[in-house]
């Protein structure tokens, strides 16, 4: 693997993690303040725009897994 591909992979991973964190923070803010808007997808959309569809899918999937498990607990 050359240096460009490694940098691209690292960027996609960091974007995905940032999108997951943004989704979780905005989802928590919506529930705390009782807002009537769905802001928990903003991170997924931002990651998909900046990094492409695969990091966006990873961010959305991981967010749904995390929030689904948190709601069941």
C-alpha cells in the first residue's frame, strides 16, 4: 500500500469517527432540549459529502448501532 492510499484510509476513518461523534452529540442535544427536528443525521451527511459514500455509510451504520443499543439499555 502506498503512502497516498494509507493517507486516504486514515482520512476516511477519522471522518467516520468525527461524523459518529457529531451524530451522537446532536442526537443527545435534540433529546435534552426536546427539539422537533432530526439532527442526528447531520454528521452522516457531512461525512458522505467530504469523504464519499463508504465513510458516510460507516458513520450512519455505527451511529444507529450505538444509539439502538443505548436505547435498549
